[in-house]
């Protein structure tokens, strides 16, 4: 069974967060930190601050889309005691 994860990474040098989906979030974090991801390379380095596991890709994708809505991401980060501003 392949598990899917929705993850949030935070830029260590900037107050910037990125939501993504991967079957291996640790490996994906490495890709972000090696500047292999166009949309995040100017904000490196990153730390992995959140993961949520799903048993199927569709559920993970739906949750990723939900968190990509700024207000939903901000609510989760506030609950985690992280500030987006």
C-alpha cells in the first residue's frame, strides 16, 4: 500500500510556508532544499513542520487543495501556534 502525505514546509529564513503532497515527504523536503522545485527555490532552506497521512491519492489531493486556500492554511498554522505574518 502506498501512503500519501500532505505536508507543510516553512522557510527557515523567511516567514513563508508551502503546502504540497508526496508519498515521501522527507525525500520531497530534500528536493525543495536542493532547489529542484521551481516554486520554492528562492525561499530555501526549509524545515518540515506538518504532515498528514492518507491511504489514497485522491483524499490527499483534496486536502492539499483545501490547505492551499490561504485562510485554511492560516487557520491550521494558528492552531499549531505558528504565525503566517
